[in-house]
């Protein structure tokens, strides 16, 4: 809900970026995303504090890996 309300990018997907691979993200975002465990909305584990990149600030939660 927060992503959909306040994001300037990907707001229509509620902030969902879909599946991402190593090398497809900027450094700080990638490091944070691959360091997080998989979690779900009922028990989220997310970046705290938000990750800063050249694109802005990001709160990241990983919902799955394949």
C-alpha cells in the first residue's frame, strides 16, 4: 500500500519489481536484496534503514527465490 501510494516508479504494481537476477540491479540494492531472507507480508523482513541508490531510497522485501 505504501509503495503504491508514494512511489514514483512501479507504483501500479505496489512496488513489485518481479524476478531479478544478480547484475541487473545497482550495487547497494543488489547487496541488500540478496542479503535478505525470504519473507511474506504476514511476517515481513525488510531493509531497515531503507537502501539509498542513485534512484532514491528503497525499502526491500524478498518474497521468493528461484
